[in-house]
C-alpha cells in the first residue's frame, strides 16, 4: 500500500526514527497514522529501557521562570554534549521545568521519600479505612492503591505530565531517550516561589 509522504515525515519528526522506518511501520498498519505512532512509541520505550543503565555524564542546567513568580532550575543529563546541545533535549528540559513549576513535586523518585513519611501515610490511610468499616482483608489492598495515588501527587517521575496527562513524567523522559538515542536522567531540580 502506498502511504502519504507527509505522514512519513510527520511520523519521523514526532518519533525521531528514520524515514525508511517510518514508511515501513506506516505500510505495516495500512497507512493508519495513529496506529503507526503507537507502534513506534512501544518500540521506542522498549529501546529506552535498554539504555537506562548507561552513564549520563553530559547535560544541561535549564532555568525556567513562570510569570516572574515561580522559578525552576532542572539538571537534565545525557550521555554526550552533542545530544545536550540539541533543540529536542533543550525542549525536554523546558517541558520538565514547566511541569515542576506547575505541580511543585516534593521528591524526584519514590525512593527519595523518607521511610517514616511513607509509613505515616500508610498508617493514616489504614486507620481511615478501618474507621470507615472496610473489611480487614481489603485494607492492605486499598491502602496500596491510595499510596500509589499519593505518589502521583508528590513524586515528579510518577506525576501525569501537565501537557499530556496520558503519560507520566517518567514516560516523557523515556520518549526522549527513544527519540534521541541516549540515556537521559533528571538528576536534580529546585523550585522557588515568590513569597512561599
């Protein structure tokens, strides 16, 4: 089946794959652009998982100021200076900083949360569920679900990305890895709000 050249170019631009790969995937899905995009994202995320152990020693510190009231600094690392200088990498850093400005996450990863804070949240949730008369065998399961929901509120990588809530910030980074072909990691960030 002949596929539209505009679709091939658009798919290439969105995913970072070569023209030949974009054309091949579009042909495999009979020209269905959305199906091709989904297929390439799945393949890209699988490749990103393989790159996640590689060392990230290059990168940038990106500054973002929102309305003169909120400022964010984010250190985004990659494997080479070449990738760190690309517009795609800088745009990713800006999107992450914008997200941090909007959501004010307390922690970068779940592992960064102090164990006593996690235990306190578990205990409060379990006590609340028992107070509501939930059966004991359900308390642990419901508590785990509520804990995962809590993580999405306070942990940067677990949060739904503000510009596309269908993906988390972690998945946004993985898409960047797939597109740029290098491991990428958020090392640290700082958010300052006027008067806070």
